[in-house]
C-alpha cells in the first residue's frame, strides 16, 4: 500500500505527530476505510525514510486515540466503528491533496543487512563477543532439567533476583534487597508496569527533550501528559524542571548516558534532582539502559544508590531503577528488571501477574547461571574492550570535522551524537548518506516539540570495524561537501 504521507523535517511538529495526523485524516476522509490493514511499521518506515521507532510511536498514538486496533498475529487495522467525517465523494481529488499535502515519492531506503549497507541507526548491539561455547553449554544444562509443573512467582524466581541484586551491588553500587526486584520482559515492560501502577489520564510526566521515543509513547499510551524538559551537556535541566507550573507525578531520565545525546548527569545535578523529587513527593524513573558499557570515564552512582546513601542505607523511596540485559547480551532475550520502592513493588507484582504472570522460566534459569560465578562480569569486560575499539575508530575519523561537527556521548554506551554547527542541516546529511548506502537517524526524530539543534546519531555497536570506517569516512565526505 502506497500512502500519500508527506514528512516535513523542517516543520515544528515531530515526525511522529505528522505521520499520525495524516493517517488519522485519511481514515476520517474515507481514504482508509474501516477494516483496512495498515502497512507494517518496518515497511512504512522504509518507505518514508524514517526510523521504525517513529512509526511505532505514531501507531501507538493512533491506538491510544481509538483510530486503530491490533489483531494478534495479523497486524494493525482501522477500527470498524470510525465515523467518516469527510466522505470521499464530497471532496475533489485536488481538495484532498491540498488538505493532506502533496505526496512525497516513496523514499528508497535499503533494508538493513543489504550488501554494502552501513546501518548506523540505533538499537543494534553486537553479539559477537558472546562466549559461544559457554552459551551453548548453559542451554544444554537447562535442557536436561525438566520444567517445573507450576507457575513461578510473577516478580521472578528468587535465584535470579538474588543474582541480579549481587550484580547491581558490584556493577552499580546499588545495594538492594532481592525482594525489591521485579523481573520483566525487557525494560519497556518495566516502564509500562510503572505507568499502569501510578498514572491516571492527564497526569503530568516530566520527560527528557530530546528523549527516547518508545518510552515517551508508552507513557502516553497510559494517559500521561508529557512535560518536555530540555537536556543540556549535563543531562536533564533540573532548573527547567523546577520552573514547570505544577510538579509532575513522574520524571523519566537516562542519567548515565542520556538517550539520545549521550550526556552524563554529574553527581551534583543528580543530588539536585533527588532533592526535587523528595520535596514534591514525585517518582523518578531511572532508565539505566547501558550503564555497564563505560570506557575512559569513571562510573557515576545510580540515582537509586545516591538516595539510598542519603537515607543511611534505607531503600530508595523516590526512584524506580530500570535495567536490561539487551545491551550486554542481546535484545532478543527480552529480560529486564526494575528495583522499586516498597510501596510501588506490591502494585507492580499484582499488575505483572495479570499481564503475563511471569517471565519465561528457561530465560530466568539460564540467566541465573550466566550471572553467577562472575560469568556476566567477565563477559561485560570483554564486550567493553570490543566496543571501545569501535568508539575510538569513530572518534579518530570524525576528528577532522572539529568546528563543523562535534562528536558527543562517547564516554559510555553503544552510540554517539554528532552535533552540527554553522547551519548544517541533519535532514540533508541523512538524505545524502542514504543515497550512498549509509543509514543514520536525525536528532529531530527524538523531540516531542520543535527541535532546538541539528545532528545525527551513530549507533556503532552492531557494526564491524571495517563497516564503521567505510560508513564514517563517507559521512565525513558528505558533511564536508555541504559546509
């Protein structure tokens, strides 16, 4: 299906809002009749030349507003009871085109993994460093053990929660009771559980601007009213948070490696943020999605551990700490966890029981064995060295662009942010790069409102050194030519 959707990257509206708005208009106009199956998020993202996360967020917005419905295993469909407000027969083709905007020609975006394509888009960690022999051995041992005949606890098996608690104590300085941990199907489920447990429609949630689109969409799905808070070189601007007319109920932050700018929130600002949460009785959601992958920078304490220290070791009461194994192992495992304040923990367990009852038994047992005996810590150290090589190569290649483009966020994580200056436009660089087989994301895709900066994001975790060198040198050439 070819849809007449026009994406204007110079517009003050986010890409998500533009796409969702035009799709909704076509449904109300009768161009997309009731029961029509929408294109897959992957196909539409490819056609429009945007990130798949943008399409997911747009579909989530349409779902939340009642325009579409999901059918398990079949896709996304226009709901059957949607009234047609602008019947197709009432408007000539020319009027519809003026109202919708001229249709842009489908963007030719090569599929990831195609020959010669270098895909710098985010969310693709490498699994090369996984110790294959150990990995297979763990699964063989598990296969020899008969599965249990009863449901497990919704909060996760005690053995895995014990292992996660010990791991967090060593890797993040977070001393937590295993009883405060809930094992989830990835970090996004952890966020959804927190939203279900805390939010009512219309509740305000402070959110980093720019920020992670999937998390923002998940909160909006539960009725959150997003209050964008600007991000600077030290992460979320707490002074701007204080200036909001009403203190939000929740504040979502990625302080160790801000998503997507890569900024690290220093201890002084972390303490200020905690003080804000205590004074306003608000809950901070700390998404520590890739904190283990740090390089030549000293680790910063998690917000949850700072509040714990201030309370003489008592559990953190204003921070819910989310972690995941997606970046250190592989995203397909879909296992994460949340360390929750006592009052929140019981509600998360109750909702988890009603959502999927428990995370899959084989994954929990295998991960327990992998974390124990320092296997995970050794794996993280090996992984960190491999990623550090990729990061160093990226920094070396982009060094000649000093004064034109600044590479940021290299202290940790699996991606960097290349911020432009001097009027250079990210959309022009992205389009030129795509024509030459290099796929990047632009920073504007992560804004809730109008973007206040220009730049591209470079996810290097899932690329080889040769791919990084080839793609980065092409980008340097493209950027230099546009200056």
